[in-house]
C-alpha cells in the first residue's frame, strides 16, 4: 500500500537527520513512519485518534 500513499514530513524536521516522522493519511487511517527510513515499519492509527493526539500536543492546548 506504500506506493499509493502520499507521505508528508513533519514541519519540525530539519536537515540534520534528527528524530523525524512522516505521515500519510487516508479517510479513516493515519500511517506514521520514520522519515529517515522510508521502508521502515509503519504505525497506523484511526484518524480520530491522530486528530486527538495532534490537538493534545499543540502549543496552548
């Protein structure tokens, strides 16, 4: 399924290769992987869980 997904690197990623993630979304599932290892295993979570996580970690939340 990786070939069908459009991956986005975290906006907090830098050019020094630190701990960064990429995400790819579908209507019901969010796929998460290590940005340095495009063939690494993926973590998948339901879209509502990802939305709750992002809301919880945003500054001022």
